[in-house]
C-alpha cells in the first residue's frame, strides 16, 4: 500500500496522509481550510514501515475507512508541571 504525505502550511508538525497523490476528494473542506495549502513531502510504502509519532496500523485503517489520516503535532511540554513534579520528588 502506498500513500502520499503532505505537511501543513499553517501548523508546524501537522501532516496529512492520503492514498493517491494530489487527490483530496475524501478530505473534508473544513479540515483543508484549517490545514492550509498542502505541501507535498513524499510518497511512502506502508508495508514494513514504522512511524515515529503514530501507529502505522491506525494510518492504514484510516486511509481505507476515511480516505485520509491527519497526524497532529505532539502537545507542547508543560515545563511548569515538569518543574513541580521534580521539586516534589526532592
């Protein structure tokens, strides 16, 4: 299974996976509006592949059922909570 990967022009770390290059017909208009102009990154073979931030099986299922997969950026680190946690361990 191949898919095309695009990064968002509006949000750092947001990626859109679709089954066919430049075919955004299954992606909701509201999502594309939020995503901005898709910037092509690569065509990727899904078999035997691991992704750093998401489960490849979730991507495959979403591509088959929804026609796309949206990868959101990881949440920002809460430095205040980290500091409080470390301080309480002392």
